C-alpha cells in the first residue's frame, strides 16, 4: 500500500524560511545541467573533496563523543543512533557493519530509522515529521546509561528533536550530528557535531556532501569507540568473526602480520586456541601454548581504562615473558 501524499495546501509556510546551508544554491553547480558528463563529474567530485576537511575540523568534538560512548558501553549501556531518510540509513549501515568487524552486537550500538526498518528501502511519507514517534522510541527502547545520538542533515528534523528531548529529560547523554552549523537542535545535545559542508551540488540533496560528511563522522566515531574498547591489536581486527572462508584466511593473515609466524603455524595455533584470535595472538607473540595464553588473558581482559593496551594483548605477552 502506498503512503498518502502530503496535501500541498497544508504546507507550513514558516518552513520555507528555515533554510540551512544544504538548502542554499551552490554557485559551483548553478549551470550543472549545461555540462557534459565529464564536467558534471568534475564538479561533483570537486565539491566532495572539501568534505573530509569539514569533518576533520570537528575532530575534537567527535573524540569527546567517543569517550562518552566508550564509558557507556563499558558500563553495559547502548549507543543509539536515530535519524530519518539518508541520515537514518547511514546510521543503520554503520551499526550493522560493526558486528562482523568488531563482534559488536545490538546491545552495544544500534540504529533506529524513522518509519521503521521498511523505510530503509522505501521512503515513508511524513515519518521524519513526528517528534512524538521519536520521543516514544526513546522511552520504549532506551534506558539509563545509554547514549542517544541524533543524525539530521538540516539540524531540525522533528523525529530527532523528539528523541533528543526525551533522552535529555531521562538524563541520558545526547549528541547531534548535523550538516548545519546553526542547527536548531544543537541546544538539545551534550555533544553537537556541526559539519560545515556548504551547499549541495544539487540543492537540498543531502544524500551528497551532507551524507558523506555524516558517514565519515560515523566511521571515525564507531571505529575509535571500538578500538578503545579493545577490539584491535594495532590496526588489526582481533574481534573479527571468522564466519566464512574469506574471514578465516584474513584471520590467519592477520596473525602472520602481527607475529611473523608462517601461515601454517598461525593456522595451527588458531585451531589450538579454539578459533580465539586473542588467545592465538598471545601464544604466537609469547611462544607459549594456547592454554597458558588464555590464562594470561584472564588476568588482562579488555579494558578501555588501560590506555595503550585496551585489548590486554601486550600485557598478557609481557606477563608470559614474551
């Protein structure tokens, strides 16, 4: 069943004046339709090239939010992403990819899309306009100790506003990721990450630069959070789930890269360790067996407060004399 279209006669004319940079016209693309394909692509990519710097400019704010998320997850809380349209879909994408990469489940990071899961593939008319639905979602699915992060390119999405208001009223830490430096919802956020990417190539199409900026922000936020929680050794994924042949091969290759062992030895030790990458890595680095390595790791569990060795790998190896 299709969703009913909004009646244009009921348009709130006040919204017309609520412009954000994403709604302004971009002079660089004002004649976009007069260009050939190569010219169009050059303009689009030229504008995209400015996005990383805009995100880098907010690195301090992103890092502060990382620490808030790390503390919450370490204490058993959950980080909740909430958004509508492109912003919400990017949130879902980031959250679901954490499982195979860092063995993170929905109790650690989860995403909520306005309009429900079906809105990922099919737009749900008016879903973003309900502050009540955002507030209800937070009241029903979030709890004390959780972190609520709203994503809204315009910085004024009612669904996100309702969620942030409800979270703040319940005493939960809040954050906003927006492409509007003057986002109206910023006062509702303990962490306001306001990305100044300027006007879109196609006016108002926030799936472009605004979406790219939000994805880069989520990449940095979730990756740094997971690394601080001890899911890597250096830049190697030690919490990866080897659920298929490609991931098993990647796991063995990672053990070889980290230890200098031959692939055959790394595969044997991984099998002796029952598939535990952490145990196998400690065994290879310390020259001990899987049983001793597992025992050492029990003394050094993952701990974000152990700066420099949150995974406990280095500490376990040192304890074994490696």
